C-alpha cells in the first residue's frame, strides 16, 4: 500500500507503474500523473528530504553517494 498526501493507493500489479507516474528534477520539482489527462506539480523542500532520509534510514547511503 502506498500513501500519498493522505490518500491511499493499493498497488496489486506492476509497481513500475509508480515510477511512470512520478517525475523528479534535480532542483526539487516534480510532476505526478494523477489521471491520464491531469498532472499535479509539487516541490520537495530540504526539510522534507531530511525527514524522508530519517524515516527510511538511508542517510548513510545518500551521504556516501554525494
């Protein structure tokens, strides 16, 4: 199950569908394909990045990669 902005999406089939519906830039901007005809733009701030790293406990992996 994947939770996005308080909405839940159950993925039973190919999880590659998720990677096809999200697009990120190197400046923190992203696009989410809500429906085949609707695109939602979002921004990932540095504070969010720090929280995600802490949540996923991948801080050591990311820091080593930079």
